[in-house]
C-alpha cells in the first residue's frame, strides 16, 4: 500500500508526504507517511490486515495452506509450533482479503501459462516465394505436456 497521493485516514487531507522509511525484521522496508494538516503519522500497512504482523508472511501462508488442505487447528499448531490463537488470528485477518486473493489466484494461474508463438508461411492458390507473399499467419499455442500413455 502506498499512501502517497491518497487521503489521510484521520482528517481526509490529500497532501500526505513520505516522512521516513524503516526496515522490518521479516517484511522488508516500509515507509512512514506524515500528514501536515493533522500532524499524524501512518505506516504503509496502517488499516490493513498486515498491520502488526511479526511472523514472516511466507510462514503464515505455509501454515494457512496446510489448514486449507485439511490439517486441523490442533495439528497445525503442533506441526508448525505456533499457538492456535495465532493461526485463528491470521485466518480472521486474511479472510478480509478473500476476494482480492481469489482474483489474484485466478489471474496468476492464467498469467503463468507459457504461450509460444511462431509465424507460419501459408501458400494460397499457388506456390510463391516468401518475399512475394501478401501475408503471414501467426500461430499461438499454449505449451502443455501431453500424456500419450493413457494415464
């Protein structure tokens, strides 16, 4: 989240400036924004589900993925050595992002497809040299693995 050019969450002022930045232990660098109108300071994650998280997001995702794949709450807490309260807190926080995460997952699936393209010289009517041809046909195909074994 970048608050530059957005409204102050407290007074609605549209003139929010980056004040400073800081390094977090697990989540990289974040910025602190300053509103000169009401003299308030807010971080990048202010009013987001990420605010105040101390556990690396990659670990939270691993644990929550195990939960979605059927690992129970008690088993997850034992397996990953975290409290049940932490897991429930993460689930509650990130449930607010469900529509956004669903859209991301859907787009990520399509974006990750590998599509290969190649031009194809076609002969229409008579055989002519490629330099005299009036056009080319472009063929785009999704790269897939075909299993001919019947499995």
